[in-house]
C-alpha cells in the first residue's frame, strides 16, 4: 500500500492494524509502530484510525450490552415465582382414600419433572431458523426478525414463511402460541392455522390450533385482530380486546351429510360470533394462563385435563377406568410438578393414579 | 460505587437493580472469555443469561460469595462446556477441557480495552448510523470490530467470500465515517450514554 493513498478505512479493514490496536500480535504491533515513525502524516493517520477503532468498539459493545440487559430484564419478569396452589371442591363429597401410590417412582417423577419444568422456556432469536418446534413438556420463547415475541406452548410447531417482513409477516402454527406483535402499520402480521387465519397490526393474542384437536381458538388480549374462518366460507370476524372466537371442526357431521350437498352448504354457513373471554372464579384468564406458567382448570372434564397434562409435562396418560374421564375439576396450579397436580386433584374428587417411569413417563388413571 | 460483594448480597435479597448491575458489570468479561472458547456468540450470550436467571431463581439459597468475579467465570465456563457438549457430540476443545486454569482468568484483549474506561469514545451518532446500515453490513461490522472474528472465520460463518466481506466492510465504514460529520440526531441513546458517562465519572 502506498502511504499517501491510504485512508482511515483502509487501515480499519486491515486485520493487522486491528491487531495493533488490540495489542494481540507482537509482529503487528512492531510493524505499525515503525510505520508511525516514517513521518508525521503516517503518525497522524495511525492515531486517527486507532481512535476511530476504539470509538467503534466501545459503541458496538455498549449497543450489544444494552440489548442483552433489556433481554434479561424481560426474561426475569416472565419467570416470576408466584406462590399458591388453590383448589376448589367441585360440589362432590370428599372421600377418604387408600393411597395406592408408588412413592419411589412418584418422587423420581417429581424430581424429573421439576428439572424439566425449569429448563422449559428458552429464548431464541429465530433469524437463521424458519421453523421452531417444541416437544411435549417443552416451551420456548422466540423473537422474530421484526421484534415480535412468540411464546410457544408445548407440542407446537411454528413456521416462519419466506420473505417474512417484506410485504407481510406470515407464520404458520400447529399448536398453541401467544403472540406479542411489534407494531407495524405497513406490514400486517398473519398467523395461519388449518381452520383460521389471524391478521394483526400490533397486538397481543393467543392462538390455540393443535392439529389433533377439533377446536381452534383465538383469544385477543390487547389491540385488534381480524380472523378469517377458512372452513366457514372465509367469513371474517373482527375481535376486540377480551374477546375470543372458537371454531370446532365437526368432521363426522360433515362426512355424514356429504351425500346431501344442500345440507352441507347450510352447515358451512354456521353462525360463529366472537365471545367474551370469561375470567374464572379466581380471576384468571384460562386461555393465556399457560404463558404465566399456570395451569387453570375451570370445571373441565378429566378427559380434557389429561390432554393438557400430556402436552404440558410430556407424558402419556391412559384411563384404566373410563368413568374418570367425566369427572370435572376446578383448580389453579402454578409451577407444580405432575405428581403434585394429580395428588391435589384427587383430594377434590377421588380417583387414583400411578406414574410409570419410561421415555415418556406413563400415567395410568383409575377410579 | 457498589462492590461486587454488595451487589451479590443485593441480589440475594431480591434487589432487581443490583442484580442487573451485576450482570451489566460482568457481561463483557464473560462474553469475551466465552467467545475465546467457542465462536458461537449467540450460545455464549444465552449461556450467560441462563446462568444469571438461575442465580436469580435460586437467590434465596445462595451463599455469600468470596470472589464474585471468579465464581461467575468458573460457573459460566462450566455451564458453557456442558451446553457445548450437549449441542455437539464431539469432544470439547482442549481449551475448554483445561478450564478453570489461570489462563481463563486473565483478561482478554477486549476486556483490557474496556477496563481502560475510555468513555469519551462512545458515540451516539455512530450508534444511530450503525443501526441504519443494511442488515448484512451491520452484521459484518459487529463480527469484525466487536466480536473480533478474522476474515477467515467470518467467511466460514456467513458463507461469503473474504473478498466480499472486505468490500462490504469497506463500504459500511465509508457510510459510518461520512455521516459522522453530520450533527447528531436526537435519540433515546443520548440519555443512556449520558448516564453511562456520568456513572463512569462517578466511579
């Protein structure tokens, strides 16, 4: 390089010059020190370039640290340890029980589940991935390239469509996720599921759309969304805060009526309206309780609770006595392990259970 | 200025701002030590956060620390090895295997730069203009001048040729330097920088 043609950018793009600034290579340090001695112009150039390097380094370092402190602060507030397990009796009489519990295996389960539970939520910047998935028993928090935060519940799959952020911000969901959408009036945020598409500009809402479930639910917490019911003639609904819409696929019904096209047509134009999101008696919003690490049951049958527990803890549950499927429970659990949850449910309406070790653990429910 | 020990005790008592100050104070030390061991910056950042989140969760049962800094470094390196092994089945580098040695407690060149406390080098204008760079150029600037990766390493990580990287960085630098002559635009960064400088002046 010719001295009089070199400028600051040339020095800064030179690896050896940066090594000189950082003092990481004796060879480079002596080269540039000698270069300074060649003349006043050279000395000034080196001094100016070094100052610019330091300015860049400190500024970049500060920017990175500031972002990381903010990220930590927001993650801290997600992992709040709330106390209390509360339980409501469901009008049934409390009965004394004979415990047929295998203490050893349930303790083992308790330790295992506690550990898995706390490892549960992870933060990811999904820039290089276009698909994120959680297994049963696992939850993840993701930040999308536009700054939107997605809380992904267990057993879920989120695909980020190509060209995210250009004309639209589109993702596809199989499972459950809570979206905290970064405001952008130009580029709508769209969540696609099998039965409904949800369009938002800057809001927070929960979408529950497990492929294995018959019902898909969108619950709006803040802002405004437009829901398109894809299996209902593409009817569009606008949700306001604290409203939700549920769509239940009635496949059997449709299949039976397939022969009669007129009746199928009528079925397709079912009346579906937004419903108000009800608070439970304890003042919880059931639809987003999971995001707060809470399990909320509101007069729910054991059958549904079992599905929820399967996803939450990553276990397999089988009913050995069918009638337990219909037992109903109301309860709130915060960061509890599976064994404890089942123990407490038992107190309210007697049933019994065993937890067998394995990968995944198996739970058997008896009356 | 609070000592490490008093920040540590503040954390144990559940004082969030003291806890965050602890993180603020040791972040770069841990970051650059981690980067020396493995070149995955995101994994290093995540590991540091997970360590601190764990400390915060277990704060009630933590003891008084004798040497906060070396405790943090040791725990961090231990966790980094464990997480690295989890993600990669191959044997951890010799460097990490020899972890806990005196080598790891020596300051990295970056940390030495930071310790020099040259706060006046912080530039609000520069930060704003870095943010305005096209994504690829901004990424390269961070990789080369913050993480300190060589052109070779950057090429490996991004899949670009060294020539392309060199040219992009050159272009980006031109943008940053030219714009430095313009008056600073107002931004929230101003307040942060002011506080940063005041804090350092107080120290």
